[in-house]
């Protein structure tokens, strides 16, 4: 195992904190992309474990390293320009030592993956049933007719109505939510022990998102598989995950059981994320705290806390040392902060304030957006030769006012 980025004494302590016997155990995973004009450091010493039968969420903003870490598990980081180092053990087997052919046997068989945009993952020129059957025929010794029957069963299992009648339909004949269900059927074809779901609901509307989350949760319980759910949606994590890891700057900032991380966040970044979400019970005219600054630069090897330029607790040594995951007051709850012991109630770093009511002017001077009688109508031509012109009224007289400091 090689390592190019500097590590502090503390970094190894974090790596050693993982439990032996996990289904997936990642230690000191580093991924960099050596491009012609620059090197991008995407993962900077990731340590995590996923246990059999659990839902493990990885949450973080874009560029935090969550997807690239899981693509490394699947052996899907293009090398070159990617350079992947560290240890990835699945069921005790070191995946970093496998060649492409050996990795191909595991991918799609013992580890399945679903992606954000099912349309770009499905083959547009093959019926969906054939794509499910193909996954089975590659990895299992089954006849064509057995594989086809199993494709129907799987479509039915993931909630496609009239599965027998739709097995020969093409991807474009399904809605976005139904396409994601097809992707899940393909990923589950070989009954994997681990399903990696990379932001599978981001491209879907809220109602369909809920259906997909419920479906995966139900399948996970029925099949006893472990699920890694990658997301930036903290609401979904609270709903689905047994344990969670919060990533920032290509590192794990905090990890533990979901109820502990949500109820007793101990890292300034986690707390900032949780405090900045509007909640239904937040008083109206509340100013939510925002995390100042921009995401961590990823064009240099990481040598200090990646959050130091945005953290309200930042001290001199934060820009000099790389904190490792350390135990917090809760069992199995780790946080990577040099000043963990001093912070106390971390939520106090991100005060929620009421908007200055002196700014609320009864005469309406604090109005930021005012919409009155908004109409959007589309003329549509229907019929053959005798074309009829009708109008679709998408908006038909909308009034709306947004005041300063208001969440609508
Ligand atoms: Fe903030 Fe320093 Fe802790 Fe990083 S190590 S989270 S900068 S207090």
C-alpha cells in the first residue's frame, strides 16, 4: 500500500478504530487524478466500515469524496488518470489486489450499484428485461428462459405494474421513477450482499423519491443485504440509515449511529449542516446559520483540517495538523476534530437567530419578491388535418409575496 499525502500521528489512530470482520472495510483510501495541468486530490485517507445487513449513509456536499470512494470499491475509477491507494477489503478479501477480470466477477454479483441517472446507465437500444437477464447470465449458470422468467419476477418485485407485459419495453417507455426501479432490479439480479446507491433519488420528484427510499429499505430488510446510500439529503439519511458518515474534503469528519450523529453531533461541520436545514418546527422569520466560505481546495495534498478556513472554532494548529477520527462520548461514534474535548455543545457554534423585526415594515418595504396575477399559457395544436388550437394553462393567476428573512 502506498501513500502520497502527508499523514499525522493521529491519522493512523482513526484507521485502527475500524472493526475487524466488517462486510466492507476501507482503510486510508486515497484517490487522486493526475491531469495534464493539475492533480486533483479527491479522497484523502478515508477510513470506514460497512456491516452486514445495515444501511450506511455517506453524506456530504459535492466534491467531498463520497462517490469517488464508492467507485473505488467497484473498481470503476479510471486509472489513469486516477491513482487509487489504500486498502479495500470486502468479505475479508483485499479488492486492491484483484485484476480487472477478477473485479468484474464481484461487480454486479456480490456488489451491485445504482446511479443517479438511470437513463444514462440503462442501454437505450435493449429491452429492460434483456438487460436484467444479461446481468444474471453473466454471473450465474442459468438458462435463457430461466433468466427471462427471473427478469419478470424482479420487475414485479420492484413494483413495476404488469411486469410480464412490460419486460420487452425499452427504457424510454418508462418514467424516471420506473427507470430507477428497473436499475434496482438489475442491481439485485444476483442477490448482492452489498448494494451501493449513489444519489439514486436526486433526479426524481419528491413523491417518487419517497417511493424509491421505501422500496430500497423494504428490499434491504427482505434480502438482508447491506446498503451504502450516498446522498447530500440529510432528511433521507435520517429516514433510512442505521449509521452515517459525514464527508468533507475527501475525509470522514464524523461517523456513528444516525441517532447519535443527529442527536449529538460532535463535529463543527456536521453541526453546521444540521443547523442550516429549514425545519417545519423552526419559528417563522428565523435566520438560519450558513457555513461561510467555499468547499475545501482539492488541488494540493491534504496536510491539515480541511474545514479550518470555515470553522468558527478554528485555532492555529487546525491549519497545521490533520485530525483523525477519535471516540466521542457515545459508543461507536467518532469525530475528526483537534478540539473535540473543548467544544462542548457544538450546536452553539451555529446560533439560530430571529430576523430583526425592526426590518419588517408593515408598509411592505421588506418585500423581496412580489408576484401578482402570473399566467403562463401554452398554445397547443391537436388533431390531424383539422388541427384544433387549445391552450394549456400551466400557471393561471398566481399571487405570491416573499419577505426578507422568510423561508417559503
Ligand atoms: Fe474546526 Fe479545528 Fe476541529 Fe477542524 S480541527 S473542525 S478547524 S476546530
